């Protein structure tokens, strides 16, 4: 099967894929004697003779999948220009080229995967796949809920956007211990997040990579994954069979922990409680019915106890009005309050126009309707004003 040339070279352990691309561009790679300089060229590792700097590239015999307990003071890299110890120095007995999946800082310890399976490594690191990485963090001071909520929703620091995270307080105090779960792994993400809110990180340890934990490993030790574990990672099944208990790892730092929290089923119960709280909060975790807890989306009438119409009583809103209701307080009614001096009564027996005295409007020339005042021509008559035309007599 044909594959991209740089992928074959990297999988064979010659160098990284990026370095392989540089070698191809420099004309140092040949396929069946032909120099290849075009990136994206394909070859068959089993059928073609591929050489790098004149050396034949041997096809990879098998994949390796290792879980390491990375200690502090070790660089997560294949090599280091400052000659500091690297994680590959701790791996003995494997001749094939392997490399770490992601990074852990120089002063960060914990679970680290190493492999030569590039496809699976890319899948585990892709944020869209949602592979969780679980950390325990010790920070200076005690962050308030508002700041932790900001970090949980995602935050931008120095132009870099950090996505959502799940943060739980394990032990508050002068120095607070927290659990942080990420599905992405940007450079020094946790340290930058907490430094941004004014609580620098004092200790940081990754206790879980997907469903994998440090159980049975001491700092500097590693083990090969089982076939079942590899199969689960490849199909994207990252959920642990038993929830990872961060309190067990707090004991390694001499932190006093309630014995009840160390029991096997404690975290499962906590997760069930958290799910129940999230369901009560509703969509987006903002309250019982949705945003800010004010009402469910698309269900305006149910924001209080019962439906709006149901609260009105059997016949609706007006039946709730007792003797002191609005209409009853009005008394006899607006029109009934009008005494002899009410507006209509003041008009006289025939209404408003009868109140007009000798100087009322009807005394003007051509009294009556407008059409009557236009003169003999009416609406269709000769052009004229109210007195029958501009040239008509002004006085009678």
C-alpha cells in the first residue's frame, strides 16, 4: 500500500515527519534510485527501495505503546540541545524509534505515552477527539469560584485561547489543591491559566491519560500497554472503567485526606452527583431551566410553579379577583361617577352643539355641513371657497 514518503521515513524511526520533509526537499531521499524532492510523493514501504542519505530504510516491524511515569527534571523530547536528561534515556530494550505523545514540562511529573504509531498519537492529541488528561494541581492562595468558572469556560491569555476545562477543588486552604481535566494540551497551559488569575502553580502532576493511570508505576518506570488498552485508545474509548480518584495521589505529597474519599466507589458517587447537578442546571449549566436559571428554553410559562393559565383558577385570570379586585375597587364605575356636571350632561339635552350660544359656529355664513357652506355649486359646483367662490360676497 502506498503512503506518503515522509510518513514511511518517520514511522521507520529515521527521524521525525517534519525532518523527513526537510530531507526530501533537500534531495537526500531516493526511491528505487530516483531522487525525490516533491513533498507528498508516495511509495510502498514493502515493494520500493527507499534510501535516506544513502542508507536503506527498513520497514517497521511492529508498533510500540508505552506508558511512563515521567519524573521531574526530565525533558519530554527525543534529544535536548542543553544535554539535559530526556525521557528516552529511561527506556531500555527497545531498538525502534519511539517518541512522546504530547509534552510534560521539565518540572511536571506524571503519565506520559510514548509510541511509534503516528496515527494514534495524532488522534490522542487532537482536541476534537476529546481524550481527557487529568491533573492534580497545587496553587498559591485560594481561587474564588468566579475565577475558576472563567477558567472552566475557556480563557484567552496573551493572545492564546485555552478551551473548556473541568476544575474541581480537592482541598482548599492557603495553598489549594485542585483537579483539572483538559482535552487539549497546549504549551504550559495549566501554569499560564492559573498565573493569569493570580494563583501561580506550585506543583503539577498528570495522574491520568484517558483511562490510563500511574497505578503500579514509580517515577522513571514504564510499561507496555496491553492489546485491550491499545484497542480502546484506537477506537476512542477513553472513559475509565473506574473513575480516577485524585485523592489517592494527594497522599504522595503528604496531604491529609478523609479516609472515606479514598474508597473505590467514592469518585463514582461524586460523578453521579455532579451529573445530577448538571441536569438540574439545564442547558449550558446555567440554572434549573437554562440560561441564568430563569426559565427553560422555549418554555416561558413553566418558569414558576405550574402553568400560567393553571394558576388563574378554573375560569382563568378574572376569577381570581375577590372583593378587593381592581374592578370592584372602582365602585359604581367611571361613567357612573359622573354627576350632574359630567361631560355629556353639560352639553345639554341635545349634546355639545346645543351649548353654543349666539356666537356659535352655525351663525357663520352658509351654516350647516361643509358641503352646504360651499355655495350653490356644492362639491361639484363652481370653484370657490366657503362662500361659493373667491369672488363671492364677503358680507350678507
